[in-house]
């Protein structure tokens, strides 16, 4: 979105890659990539069959990925920013609010609330129930069995070579000392 926080992040970034992304987004392609809102971007992603990507704040993406199975979040966070609660400067409630939020965070209550509202309520988890969408599937034993097989074969070959070296070394020692092997 033009004038959105994500556009501001790219525009004000000191990272060379992000500056190139911003130059592309703000250049001659601006009308194609700068959309009027997040939902327009999400619909364009769903309609484009994998030929369009849309940058969006992670909390919004995570919420939508749970409900719209054609969407997936790619990669990690580009920028890490938290949310805050605004209070008037000098208010006596600020330390109380800070402590309450810290207790909720440390006690896991904020995580439980996120799971409740992102994954359980209002259609959350719909993509998990259908067995698709939403992200990367976890690796199972079938996906990594080849790695274990190669490792085991490598260990067996290394053991056989070590055993042969031991036999050769003892034979050489026996020969040098004049003892029969």
C-alpha cells in the first residue's frame, strides 16, 4: 500500500536489497504493485496463481493464512517491530500497564490469546482441517531417510577402512619386529 507502514519500511531502509525493492515498487511499476489496501493485495495473490507476492505485516498475514488456504507466508520477518499502547506522557498508569503486559507475556497468556483468536476462533485453523494451505509442511521420516541412509553407509565404509588399516598396521609392526603374523 502506498503510504502504508510496509512501504515506509522499504522506503526508509538502509539495506541495499530493500532499497532496490523500493526503487522497483516506486518506479514505473508503481501502479501494478502499490495497491489500495491489504485485501486487494491478498485477492491479487490468490488470483495470480503464484505469480504475485504481496508484502504485508506479519500479524495480518498469519491471521489470514489460517483462514484462506490459497495463501502462505514465505520466509521470516523482514523487520521486527512490536506493538505498543499509547498513554499520555507522565501518566501514573504506565508502570502498571508495563508490568501487566510483562506478566501476560511471561505467563504465556498472550500466546494463548493469539492461538485462540488466530487458530481457533472465527475460522482459524480452516486450512489445517482441509490439509492444505497456510505454510510449509513439516519434514517426516520419509523426507530425511536418505540422509540417515547415506550417513549409515558412510559410517560402515569408514569402519571397514579403519579395520583394514588396523590389520595392515599390525602386519607391518609384526614384520618390522621379525614376528610372524
